[in-house]
């Protein structure tokens, strides 16, 4: 049996975290003992279910609290647990895991990129750190995985990723996210949305996801389509700020914050249009899920074009007038939504296909 160490940061509900969770949840327990290294002491969403299927969770101080201490602690963990495979999802901080793995003789060392460069100013020291870690990863990792071309280019460098990288799309349970009329009726009845035009969004309530942009659009959307309701799935550090803004804008009857839910696919079936105005992304799993559900998607043009998987996606600049966004949101219509799950399967976005590629890397198959 091989011991696999998955370094994931936090096991919260999210795209990269769902990929990390699925690796351990569905792994052959006779072949692999899955360990997770997560940062800080908080017990997050996926931890209990992973422990229930025999996975082992290790909590540790994050690299930002002290890089040398993190490196030493990582080396101790690798030796104590007899780790055979390291699979790190922590972007540039993966450099420490790749270095520790090489020094401790771990034969399979996988770096996995899930994001791209954001628009924020990157200081001199941050640039030095990222450039240094990029070189460390390229030298000491055995496999260079990314969920999309943009994510691979950002972490490893464009030419390097084209020559040595492995593209593995984030997989989803296609049956879970396929459109179902029964789910639509169930959610719309439970949330009293039978006569509403439901604008949906799934994501952490954090600045990069830009939910505040959606709230700012709502007054104009309501002028054009008074029966509209904004349905926000997810939780995060911006929740209190968003709740205050909703109240201040008089939108309490037109915005629903559900928090984290386990039946995202059912909620998507209840939506009429999906809006995703992120400031930046890698290969957002939620947009794969929305297209699987046959939802028309109005998205920020800052999201890599890897996500333009179907004819459902309409990108718009965030700098465009609100009028343009409102027009595309309010005039969106579902067309044959039940057909899209098969299209996504044919493109390789099923969880099983993704996991087979990852487990092949664990076995040294390239």
C-alpha cells in the first residue's frame, strides 16, 4: 500500500478543494492510504467524510507563519508517515513540498496548479518569492499538472508547461449536475421561487468572486425584470458585508444567501441564468457544473477561455456598462438543458476520468 500526502491548504467547499477531496474519497483503499495536510486548526467541510472513509488529516502551521519551520515539519511528517507520493495543490508554496520530497527520496512529486495571476499589484518581495518557487517546482517536481492552460502557464511558465506539463481538467459528478425538472420544482417550491426569474451564482463569498458587482446590478435588473431573484450559494469572509449591503439597498426580498449547500446541482436546476463576474480565475469548477446543467452563463472576460466549453458562455468585460450586463442577464434563456451533461462527458469532465489520470500519475504512468 502506498502512502499519499495531499497538501491542500484547507478542505473548504471549493473547486480545487473538491478535486483534492475526490482523490481521497474515491481512492482504492487497498492501494492507497490517503493523508491530507491542511493549514491552521480549523476543521473544515470535507474533513469528517474523508476521515469516515479512512483518510488521515494532519493540521500544520501554514508556510506564511515561517517557511523554514514549515519545511522542517513537512520533512518530519513525510518520514513519520512513510510517504510515497506527494501531491501539492498550494500553488507557489508547492515548492517547499517538492523540495522536501526530493530531499527525502519521494519518487512521485506532483505539483498541481488551480489558479492564475490576479490583477492586484504584486510587490517586489512577492515577485521574488514566486519566481524562486517556480524554479524550485520546475527542478524538483516529477509531474507538472494544471486544471487549465492558463493555470499551467502561470505556475510553471508557458513554454515549460507546453513541453512538460499535464493538463487534467477538474472533474465533476456529471449525473449530480445534469439538469432535472424534478429538482427544479423541488428547490423553487422550497424557496418560494415558482414565479421568479432566478439569477444564480456559486462561489466563496470573497473579493475575487466579485458578488458585490451582482448586487450593484440588481436595481437595474429589477427595473427590466421585476420578478428577478439573485440566489447566492456559498459562504466566506465577505458574507457580513454583503448582508449589510443587501439591507442597505432594500434588496432583502430579491437576494437569497443560502450559505454552503450539499446539493448544488439541484439548486442549479432551479436557476434560469448563471452569472460569474470574477476578477480572475484558473479553471473554475462551478462554471463546468453550470454548463453541465445547461445554464446560460454570463461571465467576466477575465476568466481564461479554457472555460468556453459550450455555446452557453457569454463573456463580458467588467468595465462594460451595467446596461450591457443587465441585457444579457435578463434575456438569457435555457434551451434543451438536458443535452449538456453528455456533451461534458464527451469532453472528459467526469470525475472518474479525472481520477483515473491522477491515479496513473501515482503509479508513474505518463
